[in-house]
């Protein structure tokens, strides 16, 4: 078994094409591929704020003149009916 270590860059569609010169024409090979991003070339991303979408939705409602009501107050009003 030969271990060949190489690197490559994916195309714009996310595919990576490998060409491995093995020197044995018309021979069947079993191939194992381990793909791992080169950590030195990966740009770190900022953590995703899980509340950002909810805050944006509340901001859009407020801008349209609507707002989320106080749910505690709504429950009290329902209870008092």
C-alpha cells in the first residue's frame, strides 16, 4: 500500500479533482480519501447569534407600528375575563 499525501483547492462549485500518477496502467486500485480543510487557510467565522433573527423580526414589527405585547399582561387579562 502506498500513501500519497497531496493538497488541492476546490473549484467554485465545491468539487476537488485529483489526478494520481500511480505508474501501473490498466491496474485496479482501491482508493481511500480523507479530506480535511487546511486549518491555516480557513478564515475563522464569528459565532452565530441565535437571537439575531428574533431581534430583527421584532425590529420589523416595531417599525410597522406593531409590537410584541407583554405576555404576562395578556395572561392576566385572559384570567380576569
